[in-house]
């Protein structure tokens, strides 16, 4: 089995591009997770504020 140099370089290039894409995706997911962690607490506070405003007839 004889693999040409160009073919081997293309395979390595594709593997490096996939590796870099996965690194970027991991960084994006980390940022997204950092943003979405406090979301349930903020949503709960927003619901409490809406209920209080409704009860005070301010809504």
C-alpha cells in the first residue's frame, strides 16, 4: 500500500482543521454555559416581579 505525499498531507490538514473546529466549538459551549447558568434564577426573579406588580395593580 503506497500513499502519496500529497494525499497524506491532505489527510493531516483535514484532521488539523477538524481539531481546531472542535476547540472553537468547545470554547463557544463554555461561554454559552457561563451565560445560561444564571438564567433560571433570573427567570424566577422576573416571575416574582411580575406577580408582585400584578397584585399591586401596576401591570
